[in-house]
């Protein structure tokens, strides 16, 4: 592990407590703190707490903003990543696919958010024993990324490396 993750957890927990007290549970800054703490739990390997906090935070985003809002989609993506890390591929894949579909509908297939979402879904497929689908999504993501950013962009290079 890199850095002081235990210290990071403590810091994020304290920040979240302060934001809840000052701003309330549903304030956007409080929800950002929830996301950061959930990611830190995940990095520490505390996957039960990470999943629980991600699920609660997603529900809090969905209530006022709805499913297609960028904050909701980013929260959903974080939860999908945590499901994947925890080995719950059966929950991660449909969530990644749903996020991709929402980004495509809202922003089109060549938007950077959609490209990143497609790459995330592709990353999950090999874990589910579906490498062909991973390659198909990576090829599409690479083509869109080259269109949008060019061949030398770091995102394009990263997606190309995932294909190799």
C-alpha cells in the first residue's frame, strides 16, 4: 500500500462528519466526501464498508438528481468498480453497462465520459470470463478516443495498452 491509508481514512471520516454537521447529509460537498471515503475504504481493502457507503451515496444522489445526472453516473461507476474489486462481477457488469448506456444517450458515443465508461466496462469483462467483449469495447473506445483526442493523447495510449 502506498501512503498512510489509515491516516487518510481518519481524515476523510473527520471531514465527512464535519460536512454532515455543517451542510447536512444531502449537500453535494457532503456526498463528495462520502465518495472519497468510500474510495479510501476500497483502497484499504475494507470492501464491505466501501460497498455500503457507495450504495448509500448513490441512493442520495438518485433522489434529487435522478439516474441520468453526471454526479449519479459517476457515483454508480464508483460502486461498480467497488463491486468488481470485491468479486461481485454479477452486480458490477450490469451497472457498468447501465452507466455506459446513460452516457451514450446523454452525450453521444464520442464524448470523453462515454469513452471512459466504455473502457471501464471493457476492463470488467475479462473478470467475467468474456475477453472477446472486452476487446470489442476497447476497440470502439480506442477508435472514439483517437477521433476526439488524437493518437498521442494519454487516454488513447492507455486504451491502446489495454488492448495489447
